[in-house]
């Protein structure tokens, strides 16, 4: 995952330099390619989607878990209306199963370290809509079954919406809402269905679904600029 992060950071910086050089030859100087650092925190809910379990009349399958999420990000506003961002997040996804008979409850909780990459369409007022991928490594689990029956790497597709609640030239605070869908089956063994005390006629995959709300603090760091003598350098915002 760290190698992937290094490659993404390199591509982000390279894209910023390349975009700014192209702007310096056009009429885009008034909208420089600029970078931001982000610190975020919030919470969310999760649900493990499995068609066998959702049809099992003995299971109350819609027990949402509420968990914290926080992270850091590096973004690049390449051109007006388009931005990309890489992120490192620390997240928790969970699912609790309760039953309509005397069987004991089961709870699964996974603490993950996530690496994400997002592409955003931005508006003039600072609002945005984005699409991204996240790769999650499981750092800790609270259920002994998870050590054997579940995978330790998940992947997610995310759809996000956001907008500023406060901003100036150097800083902004925005609200970010994200919907995530697990792209792979998180169960490691086809002999197992999470939450089930019985064997189903056929195996069905389990995909986590998440909904998160975060407050994000952004520092507008600076931008690449090319002088009249063709030298390119990084300038920090000062006000």
C-alpha cells in the first residue's frame, strides 16, 4: 500500500507541474494549479450486504453500526472545475446480527487503514461531486471468527458530495458526504456466511456498504508558477 501511495503522490505532483506549464503557454495564468492539505474527521454507518441473510426470516439483518472515521489528504486543483486527491484514512466498519429466536447476537468489527484516490468536479462556489477508489487493509478485528473467515484486504468504490461551510483565500472547512460500496467479497471461505447459524442452499458474497459524514479542514498550500524566463517554482499562498 505504501508503494501505491508513493506512486500516487508522484503522479499528483507531476500532473500539477505539467498542467501549470501548459497554462503558462495559454490564457490560464489567472487560475493556477494549486495544492491543498486536508485534515478530516467524522463518523459513519455500515452494513454487510448478503442476499442469503437479508432473506433469512430468523435474522434482523438491518442493524447498522456507527463508527468513527478520520484521515489526511493531499489534493491538486489541476484546472478550473477539476481536482484530484489522495488520502490516508483510518476507518471502522461493523455489522451486528440479532435474531428472532434465542440465538446469541453476533458482532463483527474491522478497523482498517485506507488508501484512497478521488477525482472531483468542482464548482465556482467550492462545492464538489467526486468518484473514488479506496483500498483498505484490516488493522484489527474484535471477533475471533474474523481471523479465519474474512479477508484482510477490502476495496471500495465511493461516490461523494461536498461543499464549504466556511472559506477564505488560505483555508476552508467543508462538509463531505460519502457513499461506499465494497467491490469484492469480504468472506475468505465459501463454507461460511457471516451471521448465519445454518447452511444456506447456495453461497452468496458479502459486500460492505458505508455511509459517512466528515468535516474537512483544508489549507490551501500554494501553486506552481512559471516566470517569464521559463523557470518553474512553487509559491506558497500568503493571504
